[in-house]
């Protein structure tokens, strides 16, 4: 990836120095810059747990009925790290059930709260990173998903998992084509209808409009108490981010700029659908894997979050034509995968193989983008594949977790499974923060968890 | 005295029921759940001076607040400013917000995220570029500066529901000055106004010049009162008449507020607002979105869904416009469905030349549209229907299934495909297993009483060839007792004071865009008393709200 932070590899710098020990000051500075480089981060959220017996490789083998496609892929398997033993570590007994608990807590580290319905109890790690780190990408964060639509009260919180703060849910963007326009549209060559001067004037006008909006917000901010000010703070931050994107030349990976400017979805005319309508779910899942890979390869988003459906999803998976599938996967399969229902178990495995296939596809797509230094977009990314539950019947012990990608060298080693016993899930957020260059000792309500034990971080 | 009665009913019927449920299964969070009406915490109720509409005023005021407009509301404002086509663009560009307890305007679920802000900014630029400047800002002089200034004032004040401050005028003027032509200047003002927080938020802050005094009472400005009224009854900023009333001080009195409310309710937008309330009260969404199993219900075609929707909408509108507009009428009126209805196959023998059989089809609960919406995707859904009555119509908060209950579900599954038992028989585990029974006993028996209507609202006496048992029972309410079928259930609910109090609670949620809390019990009690005493006219909910002192007062939160 030819982003500025990867212009000089450590090896190149050392070779330039002519010695592994004598490094001139300007190169030490370059090392320092490299030290703060960070991977593109993608957080995936699956629902309804997995079949534990078929998920984790056994013994010393790298073989798993569910993960076989992922682990045996020649490019993606060696870049995959499994984290076994993650336990959803709740502080209390929050409202709702395992779906709500994991949905809201896996990436936030805190219990969900009630806002009439279970809702996120604090900021998710993507939003924390966006607030704390200086991302250079045009978009600090982007949240998208498939079939995450409109719900009744009891499930309103399950429409989206990232939160800016307690109860302030980041909306899930569903329209794949609108997202292409949003992400890549700005990279398209502008029509030369008025020349550069006209473009500069228009930019100045838009900046002026946004400045006025920001001033209106600041005035409003000054009139509010602390609780209400949170709303305006988030709004103001959004305006500033948007202005930044407008003001800077939106450069994707320069080496790939023309390619990025012409990025398009491989399939047209697949509309997002509402709750319960899975007609396009499969096509959209694949299109979103493609979008994520394209966005990462073009370095357009700092942290990209994606949800396969909503919390406690009720997909029927008709497109998979799985023998033994029952009327409702959620109720009739996942909830019944309790060790005594062989049909439920076999369907659960097939459904989870489907998700593993999507993650494999994402990895393959990332691996297909070579970088100038010989690495691939997969090497410079960290894809976290998480799940709201450990098992279909709402188990919270053993949440299936996989890291895919080299994390820009932040993972010292990949292609193995961390299996050192039970670890609290707050270690996930802590690990992510440290990998992303935000040193931290804990995450969520556990301030001293540290990152995952057994995971070798650079 | 009446307040005490309602509170007593609610406490004995609602909270004691819940306590049993929670006590058995745990995992609930009662302090954060919306309160049943009348469930006041002691010490939160007082009797301050003043008050309109015969209601007792309350000291515990809501805090100052801003609320982001819902997508629908924002589209309405844009429509007023730029025309209906612009509103369509808004609806296409902005995400649909969660519908919480039936309503789309709930403050806790609305905020301006990065994607939302960007969508609004892009939308504002697009709409500004398309705006018909000649129509919006006609200018016949060569010196266009006064025209721009005039446009900023008029357009801005319609958008914000108030006159612009000098700072706002100055900022807009500076932005307009960057336009290379008059038209571009106007477009830049439009682009600014459409994304300004002054349009995007409904403020409940009082005068900007009021001194800060923590916990002190803050009076909303007359413009804020007008916007509160207008967003409730028209879903948009105030019209000219309401703005004038605000300017002339007519909103300073309960009578003035009521007069404006009466005027607005008489308009189509007023009926639409009440319809929106009824739809939310019944927790209904579009039937076209209902996931129904094609195997179980192949008859649920787009045509049938559309006909169900039309019948449901028509019934609600008829009660509000042509009927007596009371809460009981929603339970007791026989739907006026004609024999030629596309739903004749659904109704079967219930629909004759003379109309629907009133012994089976009476009230909104007997409509196929409602019975379809509140059912499971593959069967009649006694749990869903029971919860509709218990949670939504009685406001008795049943917590979501806790982990322990879901573990039980995994071990005691209900098989939708089992054709050897009726739906009721399949759910027998709910009353046999203590951990299930703790909660399910409060709502399953209600749903069982509607078992004579299948998942599409078709009357039935058998299921899988087995006789259907549709004997149900209401417990823990002020209208306890057995019943059979939706008409009989409706007859009971029409008599329930708890249902009336619950409807008031729902109206509170719509009007204040948040669930009621402990501090709101006084207001709820007062409104409920007036509502019941006045014959439970839906419009009276509006009058009780807008004439209550809490309508125009807030607590200083700084």
C-alpha cells in the first residue's frame, strides 16, 4: 500500500542506513512515524452464535468444519488468527437477553442500558478510535450492513451495534449504491464545466456554508446543559469531519487513484430490503464484502463496521437450500442447537460456513490488491470477525472470534489459534486499541484487562 | 381523588403483576422501563398554581431539551419551503429511524451522526441547486442585496419557526455574499438553512436571554410553543396563522393554545396526526413489511396485504372523522367492510350482504390487518397478541425474555411445523414450566382468547383438523374475566380505565417524544382524569396536553 506511512519500510530504512545500529536522526524520525502507522480496521458482527464443536480446530490441526474454507485458503488462512475462550463479561444483569448483551457489548466492553429497549451502554471501539486518533482517511468511520432496518420497540437497539455514546446509536447504512457514490464518487474526475476557478469558488462556498452551520451549532451548544450538549458535540464533530473531507483533495492510495476513481459494484440493481425480507440478502452480503475490500484498498475509511443483518437476525437462508432448515433459523435452529438436536446442529454448521465463506471472500479480495512494497491490502488490514453470541441458545462463553489480516505488522504472527483459557471480552477492545496505536490497559468497564493473552503483538 | 383511583388501579393491576414476573425470572430493569400511568414515585407530585383544562398542574417539570426532527418531520418542513418534490428527495436520502413503541420521533433514538449530517449536507446542496429561485425569491431591482436580505429573513424564519437573530442574519448574509449571482446567493442561503441546527432541532430552551438558574422554571418562548404545537398536530413548522398567534401573544393562555389546537385538528394534517397516534398506540407498521411464511400463509399476497392495510387505515380514519372519536369506539365499532372487499376470502362467512358479523368482528382488534400484523410469521402468535394487549394496550411492562427463559426455549422448543397439535397446545409448556409461567401467564391467556383467528385474521374452529380452543382470560386488570374472540375482548377493553390511562401514556410519549418517567406521574394522572371525565375523546388528549402548564415550562438544566 503506497500510503505515506508505508513509503519506507523498516527494511528499506535500515538498508539506507547501512547498518542495523547506526541510524541517522532523520531516519529515526521516519521510524517514529512508522511506529504510529496503523492498519485499516474492519469490524464484522455476525449474529446467533456458532456451533462450538464445529468451529474451533481441534488439537494441533488447522482443520474446522465451519472454518475450513477460510483456514485452507492459501492467501487468507495463513493470515488468520483465531481467538478461543472469549467470554462475554457483563458487569450486571442488563435488560434483554444474550442477543442484546453481545450485540451492544462485544465492541463496547460495557453492559447495554435501557432506553425503553436495550441500547448500547457506551461508545463502541470504532467511535472511540475516531475520537482519539487522527485518521488521515477521508472517512474516519463508516457503518453499514444488510437488512438492518426498522424495528419495534423491543428490538430497536438491535438495528445497529456501534454507538457514539450511551444510547446514541450510529445509523446503519444499507444502500450499497449510495455508499459507492459516497465513498468513491468524490474521487471521480470532476466535469470540466467551469474550470478550476469555478471549482475553487464552489469549495469556498461550501466551506462557508459549513462554517455558518458550525457557528449555529456553537451558539446552540452554549445554551445547553451537559446532557444535551452531547448531541451537539456529535453534530459539530460530524460537520467538521465533513468539512475536512471537502477541503482536502480526496486522495485514495495514489498508486491506485485511477482504479479507485472507477470502483463500481460488480452487480447493479440490488436494492436493500426491509426487516424480514431476505430476498437480496445473499447478493448484498457479497456486494458488501466487495465494497469493504475496495474501500480498504483505496484507504478511504479508518474504521469500517459491518453487520450481517440485525441483532438476533431472523434470516431463513433460503438461498442456501440447507437440508433440515426449519421455518425460522433463529428460533428453530439456533436456539435449538443445544447438543441434542442433530438437525439443528448440522444446519447451524452450514449457516456458519456461509459466513466463513463471506469472510474468506473479503480476505481474498483484500489479498488481491498488491501494494507497492510487495505486501497486499490484506497484510495492512485487520478484519475482526465477531459474533453477538457464542452459541445459538444464547451461550456467552466462547464467542467465536477471528482476526484476518496482518494488521500492518501489528500482529507479530498470524496463522494460529490463541487458546489459553477463558478471557474476558474487554480484551478484544483493548487489543484493537493497541493494534490501532492507542495504548491502553483495558477497555469498557474493565480498565486493566490488557490485550488478549497469547496473542503476539508487535 | 380521581388521580388516586387511577394510581391505585395501575399499581394493583400493573406493578404487582410485573413484580411477580420479575421476581421469578430476574433480569429486568424496572427503574429504566417506562412507567405505567399513575405509577408515581412519592414526592414527585405537587400542586403548583395555575393550570388549564381543569387539570392539576405539576411541579416536576421536564428539563430543557433539543430534539432532532424525525425524517418525516424534516421532509415536511422542506416540503413547506421548497415543494413536495423536495420532500420526496428527503425521504429518499435520509435513513428511516427506529420506530420506538410505535413512534418515530423518540428523542433517545434521534441524533445527528456523521452519515446523517453528510446526507443532510449533500441533500441541502442538491435541493438548493434545483430550487426555483425566481419563484422563491422574486427580485425586480438591479440592486439585489435587499432582495437577498429579505429572502434570508423570510425563508429562514419559516424554516426555524422564529425570526433570525442578528448573528444568524449576518452569517447568512456572509454566505450569500460568496454567490457569483443573485440566484447563487439565494441557493447558498437555502443550502445553509436546510442543514442548520436551527431547522434540524426542535428546541425547548426558553429565551436565549433568560438568566441561568439551575432547576429554576424556564418558560418556552411563544415561537417554541408554536413549534411544539405544530410538530405535534401538523408534523412541521407553524403555519402563518400560528406564527401570527405566537407573535400576538395568543399562545400565552390556555384558551389561546386550545383555539389553535382546535383549528389545526380540523385540517387534514390534524386528522393525519391523530391517525399517526392511533397507529403508534396499536404499534402497527406497514403490513407490506410483515414477514409471513409463504408455506403457512400462501394467501398473504401483495393484494391481500394492500387490502388489509386499506381497511385498517380506513377504519382508523373513520373513527377519527366520522365516528365519535372516542377510545371505546375503536373497540366497539363494527367495521363497515363491503361484500365486494378484496378481503372477502379472508372474512369468509363473517362477511355477508348486511356486512360483518358483529358477534365476531367488532373493533380494531378484529380486523385482519391488525391480527396479521400482531401474529407470528408461521402461526397465530398467541404470545405476540397477548403482549400487544398486555404491553401496548394496558401499559403493563413485560420485560424481554431473560437468558434463563431463552435457555428453556432451547430445551422446550415450540415446533411451528408440528401439525399434530394446535398452536395453543404447543404453547402449553408456557403454563407448565414455572420459569415460563412467571411471565407468560400474564399474556398467553389473552392471546389464547384470540385463537379463533388465525395468522391472517381468518375465523377458524379447527387447526390441523383439531378443535380450536379460544377461551381466554384477562387477569390483573380492572376488567378481569374470561372472554372468547376479539369482539368479546374488545368489549372488556372498552370498559377499562387502565386502557384509558395507558392510551394517555402513549399520547405522552408521542407528544413529548420520550417515555414517561417517575416525575411525569402527576401530569399523566391529571390528563387521565380529564380524558376519562370527558368521555375519552381522542382530541381531548391534545387539549389536555397543550393547556397543561407543563406544555410551556421546563426545568433549567444548566
